């Protein structure tokens, strides 16, 4: 995974745990056909948007993570 993928995991893991965060990011990358090694900021936001569509805590956490990624 790229440093940006790792950042997505960190943004999610505080709430849902590292294992769930990593699995969720990897699932979203696969569903979107994204190569984790080539992830750029717009693609990272797309990944979080995809995750944000999920119900429950993971989706809510992804919506907050999008805001944090926008802020830097």
C-alpha cells in the first residue's frame, strides 16, 4: 500500500480499529479497480466516498475522514 492508503487506514482506524479499517480500504480499492500503489488525493477521496455509502459506523467514520483528508 502507498503512504496515502496507510493514511486512509489511520483516519478510519481510530473508530473502527486497524483490521476493519485496512480490510475496508482494501475492499473499496478492489471495488473501484484502484491500484493502491498509485493512489493520489482525488482517488483517495473517491475511496472514502465509496466507503461513506456503507451503513453504520464505518460509513459515518468515512464521511468524517473525507473532511479530515480535505483539511490536510
